[in-house]
């Protein structure tokens, strides 16, 4: 028994040591660079030994306590050991590097690995051709494709390498990683790992099967707790599903109806073809900080700046932050005029920019807003005139003042050059019918040039509707406020064992259901507009998390009433986070590497896990408030059991999401684990939340107050993983 304790404390002690070491490593990586952290911490001999001790002591301990009697639990732990063995095999025998190929150059025979060493290929490789594909009618790359030729003795093998499409030959795997600007050269990542990938993937499959088997295994803590709710089958269904899945005059502009016609024009903006309404919305939110100005729509504001510049440049429209920036501009209010940026000696912010560079966010933001207005009033931002290349069929987009290209017919250039001037003349005469007719002619020109490439009118109308259908900020405030009120009501009733009025219950559920419909519509429209699942950035994943939370609440509420105020608070918080930064992020084309279907699965699974962990944290706060007030130990234990039920699927979903991400990384970048800060913190979060599942071995987790306290503080790791990495630590995942 004593030796068993030594093994137990050795195993859990090493895990508890690895967690802070990896956390510190992510900070050191930010300071000293990725290679420093990789060489001195992640792949150091000390770290290898630590992971080895964890694996050996865990297996030995499981054998000593005869855990093999519980097949699923034993199998689950063994699968994790197999994954670590696969990682060790890759570390010892795998090679990774990068090669540079150019069309017409001599074949490459040597690979320079990431550690600076070089070794010879058993063949030669050269680049036959390189193609850069774009999203229709844009200059945003949709894929990079390298046609390669391998000479192996007398054999010649042709292959194609593109983003998320690997070419393999003799255990060498080639991945598209970059290209040269002239389109004649390509960079390929190369991975040689004949054994490690096979072992690791075996561990992944083993792990998935073990997790499925675990939910059918009898005499587990999870099943024992679940029996307490055996009269409530809906709760069991939920966990099964989750486990498997200004007071000044208004400046001049054009009438609102005419402005709406202006907003329906196509524009090449942000790497894709959108309605001008989208540009207008982003412009007003970016510069002014709100979606409209003095009762004017965003299209009216953009038209005002473009057609009535002399009047608008004297309007306090540009939102300024930072005392130093305001002082330099000579203003004492929240908004500056465009003319405030120019003084006798020129541009007023030049001095601050030279002194602080990009370090001062306030100065940088003010300068960015000035430049954005400048591009609008000069017309260079309004790329609304497509020109179809008759040879390639692609579209090139021109702004009002752009110079023509040789192949453009004179009459076409004349139309581009003069049409907006004619619109300005009609506006001066207040001939709004004439303005509408000219805007219609411009739209017909756009459709004629890009009839096979432009988004459909239905998609354009849908996007305009989406831009106007935005109530995230007021909804966030409403749900946070209602969540606090409901929490206090439900908590007091829960403590004293009193029932809650049906009027409160049903009205709260109806309101939550309306939010579900709103979010479903918002997410569905973004999906339709973008052409991909809306899970590619922080804004979209936060809205998805709110959407998932509502589903979870409707399943759990009949059996755990406090889940209703928890749901309100989580939805309010996630919507608040989603709308931070003055405006929601723009709908963009996906980067080529993000076009894998594994992305959507990876994000959905991870967000499901985070939703459950958020609910557990809220439940922990409730348990602490009850337990510390000595009101009822039975209710504290009940809340602990609720958290246990949610913790198992949460941890399993988290680990499945991590390994789906690893497979995606292997397909896209040639390695399934690269010690990126987001990867590291995801692993840290998994280890932190895996510890409470071992409360049979770790008696502290059987104490309700300690358990609830741990679950509250454990959520800090989720916050760091999702927000901290994005905003502070950076890395390859910082776009998410």
C-alpha cells in the first residue's frame, strides 16, 4: 500500500509540475522566441524524462490497484500512454524541414531540418509548375498548388501539393507552406516520420473508442452519480449527445432611399466582393464608434463624406482615445474633426508616431482613422468598377481615380472616370431621380462585367439585412442584468427550498428561446454569406458558444433549476465579448489553411467543452456561496454531483477537440504537435480538469468546498487559452 502511494504521488506530482513548467514556457517563448522555448523546455531531456515518469508511474500504479478490472477506464489511460509513445517516437526518429523550389532550377537533393542539420533525400525533387488560385472576382488566395516531379533512379513520379492536400512518397510527406511573389517559386514543408504518426494515430483511435466505451461501463463514479437522476432520462440523453458530438446640426448628405441604392452597389472590399453597405457599416463603426451618426444611416455618412467633403471635414466625427493624442490634436472632447489633424507644420500626429511608433495604440488608431477617411474622400477606397480580363476571365477592380490599363477600352475607362462625377452633379442639383438612374447604370455595368463571378442579388440583399439586424450590444446588457437578477432569485429559493413562480420560469424560458432564434438567424446568415461555417474567429465562436449554451440549458433546466440564470449570464457574457472592439469582425474569405472541414469540427467540439466548463464554474460559485454560509451541506454535495456529471463529457470533448486539431495540423503543416502557445494551454487546461476526475485517488476532490473552489479557479486556464493566447502570447492560433 505504501508503494502504491509512492507511485500515486510520483504520477500526480509530475503532472502538477509539468503544468506550471509549460505555462512559464509560453511566456518565455513570447520573450525569447519559439526556438528557445522548444530547445530549452518543450523538447529538453528533462521534459522528456518528466513525461516518461508520468507514463511509467501511471501504468504501474494502475496495475498495482488492479484498474484493469474496469476495462474502459484502464483502456482510456493506456491510449494516452500510447499517444505519448508516439510523440517520443517522432521526437527520436522523425525529421522535419523546409525546401525551396523554383521552376527551371536544378532538382533538390537535400533537406535542411528545423534544428539546422541537413540530410539527403533518397531521390531528387523539382518544381514543374505553380498555380495560385483566387476566390472568384477577388485577389484573395483560395489555394496554392505546386506541381512537383520526383526522380527516383529510373522512375519519375509527378505529384500535386496544395493547402490541406499532402503528397507522400517513401514516408516523406510534402506540405504547401508558402510561395514567391513572382509565382515561380514554392516553399514546401517536409516531414519524415514513418513510425511516430502511425503510433500516435493508433493512440487517437484507441482514445476515442475508450471514451465511447466509458459511457457504457458499469460501476463507474459517473454512472453512480447519474443514477441519482434515473427518473430524469432527458439529462442522460443530453450527456450522451454531448459526449458524442451630438448636439450639432446634421451635415449634408443624400436622402436615405437614395443612399440605400448607393449601398446596394458591389464593391471589392476586405478581399471579397460585398455590397457597399458592408463597407459603409465598417467605416462608420471604425471611425465614429457607432453604427449610425445623428440619425443618418451608414450609407448616408459615406455618401456625405464623399460628395460633401468640405462640410464633413469640419464635423467632430472621429472618435479619439488617449489624453496625449487629444492634446496633440488640440481637442478636449471625445471626437475630433478631420481639420484638427492638420496644423501649420503639417500632420499633427507625425511627432507622436515617430516617438512611439506602433507602441501607442491610441496614436495608431487615430492615424488609421485619418487614413481611412482619406482613402474614402479621394475615392481610392471605392473599388466599385470591375473589369473582366477577356483571356483569364478574372476580375480586376478599379476605383474612381485609378489609372486605366492598356487592355481596357477607352469608352469603358471613360465610364469609370466620369460616372461618379455625373452622380455628384445630380446630387448638387438635388435631382434624386437622376441620381438613382445613374446608380442603376453603374450597377448594370457591374453585373455585365462580372455576371458569372459576382455574388447573387439574394446574397447581397441578405448581407445588407444582416448588417442592419444587429442587436448584440443591447442583448448582452439585458441578459447580463436579467442573469444577475434571476441568479439571486433562484439561489434564495434553492437555499430555502422554496418553489419559483411559474410566471418567472416560463417567461424566462421564452425569452431565452427568442435569443436562440436570433442567434440561429445570425449564424445561419453569416454561413450563407461567407460560404463556410461561422466558426473562424472569436466573434463567431462566442456567438456559437451562446447558441450551444441555450441548448444545454433547455436540456438541463428540468432537473437543475439554477442552470437557467447560469445560461442568461453565460449568454450575456459571450455576447458582450463578441461585440467588444467597437464592431463585429468583418466577414472574410477563409485563409487557405482554414478550409479543412476538420476546422469546423475542431472548433465546435472545443466550444462545447468550454460551454460545459463555464457552467461548472458558475455551479462552483453557487456551491461556494451555499457551503461557506453553512446553509446546507446536502445542497453543496448535490451541486458537486451536478458538476461531476458535466465534467466527464467536458474533459472528453476537450481531449477529442485537441486531437482533432492535431490531425488537422498534421494534414496542413506536417506536424501534429508544434508546441504553439494555444496548443500548450489547451493541454494545460486538459491536465487541470483531468485531475478532479481522479478524486478516488486524490481525496481533496471529494470535499465539496475544495472541489467547487478548484473548479472556479480552474476556469482561469480556459480564459487564458481562449483570450490570453490571442491577445498576449500570439502564435499560429492567434487569429482564432
